C-alpha cells in the first residue's frame, strides 16, 4: 500500500478531545496505526471509529482486543521503517527504527522511558522507575515484562554502538537526543 506525505502513522494512541484531534488532522490524515504494546491498545477502537479507513498493524494480532488488525509490522518496511518486537519483552513492545534525513530515530513504547518528576511522584519514580531516574528501564516494567534480560541487554549494547542514531522516542517521557551511546550503555548495565 502506498501512502502520501499528507498521511500519518499513529503509534501508541491516546484518545484526545476534539481540539487535539483537529490539531492532529491539521498535520495530515491518519492512515496507519501501530499497536505498540499489549498494554497500549485500549484507545485503538476510538481511532478506528473516527478514522474507519485507518489501517491497524500489530506484532501479534491475536493479542489485540477491541479492534481488528489489518496487517503485521512488516508493512512498515515499504516506508523505510524497520519494526520489530523488542528482544526479551513479553508484552510485544514494538520498536520502530525510522530513517531520518541525517540518521535514524528509535521509538520504544514501554520498556524504555525518560521520565522526570518532582514532589511525591519523585519518590514513586525512585521506587518504580529506572534506577537513578531519568532514562532507562523502569523497575516495574522489568519485573512485569522482561523475562530474559540477556537479549535486551545485547540489543541495548548493539544500539549503543550505532553511529547513525539521532534520537530515542518513548511512549513515556521526553525524547532523548544527547549522549545516546552512553545512555543506552547505562540502561544495559542496569539489567
């Protein structure tokens, strides 16, 4: 299937109010929606209802509930996006390796995050979040979703060696655009 530049790819959707949807539509027409994780699918029916022509893609269609899946992640390769399930994750956390003009960006929905908090949330993140805070694999995610740390550690170390990565994007937290090799190595050491 061929898409025009005015069509959008949605990843880890969250139902929005009408103003947010109009702002999204001002960017282009939603054409493809990726279900990036078993815990990130509850708002997919909302988008399918609003955009009936939306093509829904998932790593494992049998695990998606509430919305019909039209295809697998391999369809994204037509658009220069390599998509696959993060090694070691049991919730089908989808990684998208997106080609940019000057390199690549990686998106990871749940297993990696880059969160900061203050007040009482800071204490909660210290207990449940990535060791040391900020970027990494949250303790809660590791306990719930990572059954075999070795393949994930190897993946993180492999990504740290890349010279073409320009940014890391997450389902939770701010993009990371500086010292990517160092951040990825630290995350691997935390496992």
